[in-house]
């Protein structure tokens, strides 16, 4: 009977006896799951596995040559066991067989026999210090048994090993299925021809049973493309569906608040701000919800763009909510929006609009007043933290949600806020200052349109960055403090960031690398502030800011710094995102190696904002030529956030990049790598867009539609399991 479907139960195709161990060891239950379990690598015939590379407790598949076979008496019992020694030409591996297995092995394993063995490695260190390795009663196939079925020169697939499941057992099950495989190809034939991709059944045959490495390469190309294409097709389809939802159009009005605001703007919008502004204005003016991501370097001026969008919505009788990741940032947004609006804020006789603030910890009276303003519509703009997501918060007519610094918000939170709009979906604008490569953006935010502000407002002075190697060159650190005194002497201000709060338990813990017990604890805000205030920065006005302070205090400290009353602010990463004090010119980051690349870049963006040249000093004990130091050198060497995000991504696992909410997507990627396969993803995206522009419901591609549906169902199931 032919296998024609991926979802066919494996036991029907290969029999229950073969299927059972595959299911229990690898969770493989269908034909598709088996065929998508690709070899981890290929061994060439005659190539022996290096025995010295085998680690204790690993389940391995080893190709070796039998060098000695000996019967030995059991230690504590009657009888004998079979001691087989295998070599890779250099090191030795010992195999022990007992009982009936010993008799069979004695027949089949002669000195000189080459065979593939599979089992769990045991490593022990002998009294003379050498490592001895053994496998207890391993499974094996000898070379003649194996090559009889295949070309003598074909690469041997080696599957990821699993408990009690030898690689060749997987190989045999795969062969059984491949022999009867008769699949329709989900990719349109025209597309395959154009991109020179082999058919799916051929690719699967070649990846599992290649005749040579050329087969492997061709098959890999096709299977990679499939992953990229299916993923992009799901995202494109989701985008088409979202764009078809109803929303209220918010076209604005000719002589409304936005026009007034533009007229009194103290600077000229950059070309990028104008272009993106037009895209957004057009999105808002139609009866379908906008889903747009606004990417832009730190300081690129995203806030103005967002505010203009909010005013357009207010001009159309709706409300806009701005969601910020931290309390400090929400307060700052509120402050700067009120400032930018001038007498357009507050509503009343000037015909402006109310700007409300809602954070988790505000006083009950203020909170009640702001809640009321949101519910009555008196506040056209509502700024807040997660507190905005609570059930109690109601809006009169929520038309636009702006999410600042996307990377701290999950998809679920965006959705929670969306539900607050009755009658149609609100428009959504997501802003991020952490630029990510296009391919990652397409995958993580593939259901969003992406706009990028690549140009910084003119008049922005460049930021100079240096690494300060405090351990090797202590006088550089002294010079750092002198530099701060000089800047303060010129009437400017400085930030000093430390990884830890200090002086208390349960620190902010926003640093994954900080709990390495072998290193000294990271420098702490409270201690550093005290050391500086009584030492090198004696006489300057030094303040401390961190997440554990009561919100009113945090706000007061930020205000005082914003007004220039504080010279030096020693802080944790609470100042990482969005904080905007134009008079600050120096950023010193202590223990800089404890921060991630994009975090450093974000922090650095806090200076050089007011036309003053910015200086960023990365203080570290990391020694030259270490990876930590290399990262810091990379940060010091470029201001290009896109380039830095690549440095960052290359050092992290892709699962982390995709984030928890995307784990379902990750699980469908076996071959594809987001960074290395940029071209594949880009092509797949274009093809998916083109295909669905013509046939959005995929009516003429039922096979493809079925695969997409299955993928979405999996993703949903996984999501439900997590919540
Ligand atoms: P970010 O993109 O990091 O959120 P902001 O919106 O906070 O950047 O803008 C940074 C600073 O640049 C703000 O003080 C803002 O007022 C100013 N700014 C924004 N656009 C312009 C412009 N076109 N010309 C001059 N200054 C601008
Ligand atoms: Mg900002």
C-alpha cells in the first residue's frame, strides 16, 4: 500500500513493532514526523568515528573496526562474557556482551570486521589517569549487512541518537516508508521549476538515502525552502486575514489638533519621519486595522511620529493609548507629550485634548480621575504601563494602540489591549528601538508591516565610545571620573549604569550573566554611588535611580535630573529605554561585559541627544582577546544598530531570539537558520506574497492549504498548552 499522506500513522506504514520504539524514544507517530527527522550528519564509508570524542552517558552511533575478541569469566558469578575491543586506528573502545548476545556477537564480530555500534557510552578514568571508554551490550550492524543494500560509496546517514534507538533502526524505518512513498507536492510546479527545486518526494529520498553529497545538497535546498515558505505563508495569510477585519477609519481632519501641532513643532520633520508619517496616516484612514511596526535607531524620533498618529485619531473623535514597558518610561512619555502639546494638552477652552496617565502604583484619587477621563473620552491620549491592560480600564472609543519598545511586550498583551475597543479592531503601531535584521523581523513580526526610520534628526552629534579596561589600566578609570567632572564643569550631566542595585536582597535580576558564582558580584548602584560621591566625584550632585524605589521617588529623581539639578545619575538599566535628557553628554557603563550587546547600544543612545557630542565609556575587567572583550570592542567600533544586532544574534540561540511566544514557530524549523539563510527567507517571502495575492484562500493549492492549516493547528495547540 502506498503512503500518500504525511499524517498517516506510522504504525500503518511500517508495522507496530518498528513504530513503537520510534514513538517512545522520539515522539514520532506519523509518516511525516519520521520523514522530517533528518540525519544529523553523514558518515563516509570506511570513515571511523573518533573514539576520543565520545562523552560519558552519550547515546552514540560509532563506526569502528574490531581489533580483539576475548571470552572472560564473570567476576561474581559462574559463566563468561564476551569482551570485544573496537578501534578507530588510534583509541580503543570496549564492548561487553553477555548471555545469548555474547554467542551471537562471537559469530558476527571477528577481528577486522567493520561495524556500526550503538549504545550508551561509559567513560571511566583508570588509575594511571587515562580515560577508558566502553559500551555495554550495544546494538550493531556489520558492514556487509549494511552495504549489501546500498551503493558502496553512498554516504551513511547518522540520525540524532536517542535512548535505546540505534541510528540504523531509524534508517530502516525511513527506507520502508520511502519505498512506498507517493506524495503530491504542495509547492506549485511552476514555482519549483523557476527556483530549480527538486520535488518533495525526491528531496526526502535524497536527504535520507543519498547516493552522494550532491544529493544531500539539492535535497537540503528544497527542504530549507519549504520551511521558509510555509512559515512565511502562514504569516502572510495571517496578515491578509487581519487586514480584512473591520475597523473604524480615522482619517483626521484638515484644521484639527494635528495641524495645530505641526504648525508649532520647533523642528522640521526628517524625510523619514514624513514618509513614515504618511504611511501611517494612510493606514489609519481605511476601514481595516493597521498593524505596523516602526523600527528606528535610538533617538531617531519615533515618539513624534507616534504622537502625530495619535492626534490624527483624536481629530477623528477617537482615543489613543500609549503602552510603555516601565513606569519611568510611561511617566516620561506622559511628561514629554504634555510638553510637546503645550496648550493643546488638557482640553477645555483651547479645544485640545486630555492626556491621562495610568500606572500600577499611582495614588487612588489620581488613578480614579484618570480612569474616568479614559472612560468618558475626556482624555484623548492615555499613557500607561501594563496597568492599561487591566479589566477595570475602559475607553470611550479606543482607536489606536501604540506599543513602545515592543521587545518587552508579548503578542498576548497586544491582544489584551485590542479587546478594549468595541465595534471593530483598533489600529496598532508597535515601536522598537532594537533594530533586528529583516529576516528576523519578517519571522517574528511577519504579520506586521514594517516601517524603518533610518536617518537620525539632523543636528545630532555623534557618540564616541571607548572601552575602559579597568583591570589592566587603572589610570583609564581615573580619567573616566575626571571626564565626568569636566563635562559637569561645562554644565552637562552624566549617567553611570551598574548591573545591580546592591545593599539588598532580590535585585532586579535583569542580567542573566550576573549569577556566575566564580566571578566577583557585579558592581552595584548604591555602592558605586557612595564610593563616587565620597571619592572621585566629591562635591558633585550625585543621585541614585533603580527599580526598587517607590514610583513617586523615581519620578522626582527623573524630574530633578531632567531639570539639570542633578549632575550625575547612578542607575540600573531602568534608564535603558527611551529616557530623553538632552543635556546629558556622558554615559559610563560599569561592568559593561555583563550586559548584552543591544542593551549596551540602547544605553548609549541616552547621550548625544541634544546636539552635544556624546561620550560612552564601557568599563570592564574583561581581558583582551576574550569573547566578552570582543563584544565590547564591537559595540565601541560601530553605532550601527543593525550590525550590532547581528553580533548579538550570532552569540545567542535562535530560540531566544524568537522568544517564548514564538516557540511554536521555532519548532517547525529544522534546517532553516534565520541569519544564515536570509536569502532563502527573502525569496520565500516574495513567493508567498505573490502566490497569495493571486489566490488568498489557496483554493487552487489544496495540498499547501492543508499543510498550512496543520501548522497553524500545531502552533495553537502548543500555545494552549503553555497557558
Ligand atoms: P526615539 O526614536 O529614540 O524614541 P525620540 O522620539 O525620543 O527618539 O526623539 C529623540 C529626540 O529627538 C527628542 O528630543 C525629539 O524631540 C527630537 N527630535 C525628534 N524628531 C526631530 C527632528 N526631526 N529634528 C530635531 N529633533 C527631533
Ligand atoms: Mg522613544
